[in-house]
C-alpha cells in the first residue's frame, strides 16, 4: 500500500486517479483550491484519507499547502495534476504572473521543493508541450501578449523540463512526465477521443506500480509507453535556466541536495 497526494483532485483526471488508487487499497490525500472544492473532492472519493486546500494561483498559498501536506506525510508518491487553460487564465495573479504559469508551472516547482521528498513524482504534461518556447526568455509573458494556447504549451513544456531536471539531480527519486492525451475532462470537452479513465491510467501506474517499466526516472510517457518530447527538455543548460527562473519568481530556492 502506498500513500499518494494528488493535486487538483476535485474533478477530471485527478479525481479519477484518486478513485482508481483508493479502489486499489492505497491511502490518498486529495486537494482543492478552496475548502469548498476540497470538500467536493472528499464527497466524490469515498475512502480518501482527507483533503487539503491551497490555491495554486497564489505563491504564498502554495507554500502553505506544502506545509499542510508535510503535516500529513511522508508520502510515497505525489501526482501533480492541477492545471488551468483558457483565455481567462491569462489574467495576472496577485503575484503579477499569468494564472496559467502560476498554476501549471510554478506551483509544481514550489511543492516539489517544499514537500518532504517522496519516492516518486509524476507531472501531468501534454503533447502540446512540443510547441512551447524553450528559450525561456519571457516566461512571465511581460513582453508578449498572452495567448492561452501558447502559454499553456509553455507551461506543459516547463513540467517536462522540471521532471527531467530533477531526475538528473535527485537519482534516488523517480521523476516522470505524462501526456494523458486529449481526454474528456471539463478542460478537454465531451468530444475528446480518450476517456477520463484512460487518461488517468499512466499517472496511477507510475505512482504505485512495481512493474519494472514503471520504475524508471526521467521519462516522458503516453499511455504507459515512452513518448517523444521536446528535445530541449533534456538539455542541462535549459534545465538550469528554468530552475533559476522558478527560484527567482517564487523566491523558493532549489534544494542543494
């Protein structure tokens, strides 16, 4: 039995992942951006241990969320699933960042740095990450007019860069990124060709499976198979720059070891 924390587990892929893990006998802690969303998650996942709150759009709240998770830990695995998409999420947060970047990119970095290190971490990316800007010259979108599709692609590339950077720096932990495919979530829409269950299966597998294929690090998976990824994500220079940008924007230093 494993103990697993899942961000963004009030609906969509995160909710399905939680249900699948609970049905397999694992201990699961849920997450919602507000107390209402956390309570909704608990109602929808009978058997979950508890649910914690923290709005990924706020750097201070994300730091508090890490403290709350540590108060329940340690965990065997963390699945970073929370994410947003759409023109509305180009709005600036209280921290002066596009909400897409705050939620999709920086929150996983903060939580990874501050949560007591688990054995496995899974980052939910997207095939759209291949269209992301690997130059990292303007991840705050200060000199560019924010485009929801482009900012989302950037953020999903950031997830892959983070997973690969950590796999190289912390070899005692398994870090992987996942493309769930175009799934029929609220974000993906009812016409998506992949079911929510199918879109969740790889994240669950990487979080708890003892199969040798799942016990790897620094890979990009699609439907339990290694997939193609933006080559810049594997470049140590790009990884170093991304970690530096995250530390600058969040004021959370990357742990030395």
